[in-house]
């Protein structure tokens, strides 16, 4: 029996990251990772979600160079990539040259969880779960008949069949079911946390100073960074820079002054409507 994708509504990685998944039809898992920024031939041995947590992937620019990794696989005719790190809008890059792609980005607050579909390098359609009156892409109403048939929207595309939502997760599952059925999407539940999957660094690796910081960590008796992806944990980089850079405190205080009133988060989405404007 197929797992589908509706289960993703209330799923979170054990590593603590927001669930962010790319699907691609027409390419294999390695090509998907390459299109997301991985260097060719840089695959690491399979890891579970929990093992990714030990890499200390850093998505906060004020803590050091941001990094991102993906765990990849193939299922039901689609390649998939579970991403860890800052929000990266790579849907059109993934879908170039005739490939179909879907991006699911969970957000527990607002903006809402978004599901977008692209083909041949262009964002075709998509919407926010529980905000389906806002539809995006070059063909924003492509899935409107499906939303009507599912009992979410009236045919005008602007009014809800049931404006008083009692269970938001149930409504989100209805929206995900449209993508699941329309495109034949499925992802095994075990892929999220239990299954060891090949891993690629797609941002921030290899760190150019990996050997230098590793040697310093070894001399100081500190835990060594993981050799598999050559990512420098944000905490270790901070300790190294504080110990070796005479201007560290001055630069740190300057950054804090500049950042007053600014909140950084890995879950911020660009406005899909604005992104898809010609």
C-alpha cells in the first residue's frame, strides 16, 4: 500500500528542522542533488535523520557561513530530497529541461505551509494549505477544479465551502491529497527518520578552512568536525574564530548592533506570487 504524502502534515524531522521536501520526476536522486547545488561526486555514506543532527547544519547567517544538506532517494517514479538548512527556493532549477518538480515546505505558523508544482523551468501552480484562495504560478487555477471537487473551495475560487475550520490538519490533508492524487506522489514514512539515505551537501561545503579548523580542534581536545561532508559546526567555528581572530569581539559587537530589531529564521518564505511574476 502506498504511503502517499498526507502523513507529512503532522510530521517533523527528529533533527528539529522544519520539514522541507523536493520531488522530481524525470531525473534520478543524484541529479536532483546536483540541481540543488551539490558538487558532482560528493555523495556521503547514507545517514538517518538523527545522524544529520550531529552535523550541526547552520542556517543562521549571523552565526557563520550557512550550510544545507539533503538526504535523497527514489520512490514511486519520483526522486525526492529531504532538506536540512535555510529555506532555499530551487523549484525552477530542479524542474528545468522538461522535468516535473514539487516542493513541500512546512511552516507551523505563518506564512502557511506551501505546496508548489513546476515543469520545464517554470512554476506552474501551487497554494498555501488552509489559504487555498491564494494560488500562485503561471497557471494558478490549474488545480482549482480539484480544490472544488475536494470540497475546499466554491467554483469562484475565492470562498470556502466550510469557512469555519474545526481541524486544520484535516484541511491540510485534503490539500495534500490533491497533489498526491493528481501527480501520483508518494513518500515512505520511514524515509523521514528511520531509513539511511545518501547525503549531499548543497550549500556551504566543503568548508575551505576545514583542515585548519580541524587541526585546531584536535590540538585543543575539542570534538572533531565530521569528515563525511566536511561541514564546520557553527559552534566550533565560533570558538575557533574567537580564539584566533584579534578583532573577533569588535566584529561581534558590530554585528549585534546592526542586527538590533532583526529576527532571523530558517522558515521565512518569499512571496510565491511575487517570485513567479514575469
